[in-house]
């Protein structure tokens, strides 16, 4: 009851009505993908998520969230309700401080959210390089712990995959390519556990697209690491992007953009124009939405 009352209290403040919009009305409370792909190699395919920090509620609500006595008294469901509200408002620092109190929890629901909050904090502007690295590895540690606590938690698999990709940026090309198949396995497991999570499906499509774009010499590295590495093609990427759209239509501007880019790679100009136009017209609620809009406009100009 306390959590529901607090949520209603937060919602009463003028800025609270805009919180859902700050996440582009994403029902899955998903962080967005960074526009520069770097997950499989230093210059390719990352699942790096970044968010603008948007102030979302007034002083009285802030005082409630900041009070550790109140937070500690709340039950699990109420704390998670607060956490998801703060996440929907992109209140990254407050969310991190809230969840950090549960870093030693045995509950995967706290731990995967803490992993997500840690990496979101790492991706904020002006974070120093050493702090960014610390938070990146911290996020992976929490995601790994969440997976150990509950192997049946789809979000633990998803964030383990995302965070494993992140730490690979610090470990070189060979390690990143080796990790890439582990990443795929966990994304597939996340989808198996929750087939309605459009974002996991999108990330797997992004993984396939990025792998298809790798230059031949990086594919050769993969062939050395794996005796028969799985083929990831544009057709496979397309299937995942379309599936994500089927599960949750218009849920994410980047999915629209990637559909357009995939059709471009497959030389289907007509369908590329369709999806790039949708990406261009998507309401720009977040920084990434604006970046998607710009890229879509640039690609449409090139198509004439």
C-alpha cells in the first residue's frame, strides 16, 4: 500500500505526467541502444544503452525516495515499483542509489535492475573513463549474480548478455568475438523464457545484423575460435526485427531504423523507404530518438 501511495504521490507532480514519454512510451521499461555499434569488435555491433537524465518529480517526492528509513521499510514489490517509476523517468542516479541498498540481495529482480542502473550510470555524459569502466564491470557482476540466483529470470539473461558485451570492450577483439556467441545464447534463452519481450528480440536482430556486417578477417577470427560458427545473415536479422515489431508494434524507434537499414543491405529499396520513413516520423521523446531521426533523414536523402 505504501508503494502504491508513493507512486500516486509522485504522479501528482506536474512533471510526473511526462515520465512515461521520456522512455518513448515503452511498456517494457527498456533502455535504448547506443547508436554506435561496437559489441563484437572495437568498431562493430554493441549493445550499449544510454539515456538522458530527465528530472521527473518534485521536492516532496524526492525527499520520500531519498529517505532510507522509508525505503527499507517497504516490501519488495513496493521497492520494485519505485525502481520502475524512477527508471521510467530516467532518474538514473536516484535509481542507482535506491537499488544499491540491495546489492547483497539474493533476489534476481533487484540484481538485474541494479545491473541495468549501473550501466546506465556509466553511459551518462561526463562520466570519467575510470568510473565508467568501474561501473561497467560492476554492472556485469550484478547481472551475473542475478543469473546465478534465478536461471529462469528472462531479464537476468538479457542483462547478462548486454553487460557481457560491455565488458568485452575492455578485453580485445578475440575475447569479444568469443563472447558474442555466449551473448547470443543468453538472448535466445531470454526470448524462450519471455517470447513477448520485444527488446530481447530486437537485440538479437541487432546482433545478427552486426555479425553480417563484420569484415571477412573478423569472420576468420570467429572461424578460428569456433570450428563451425553459426551463420548470421541479413535475412535472420530481418526476421527478428519483424518479430519484435509483431510482438509490440512501434515500440522502439531504433527497431524501425534497423528494419530500414536491413532492407537497404538486402537491396530492397521500396521496403527500406517504408521503414526509414516510419523511423523519421517516430516521435522524438529521447536523445536516441533524435539520433534515429537524423540517421533516417540522412539515409532517405541518399536514397533520393
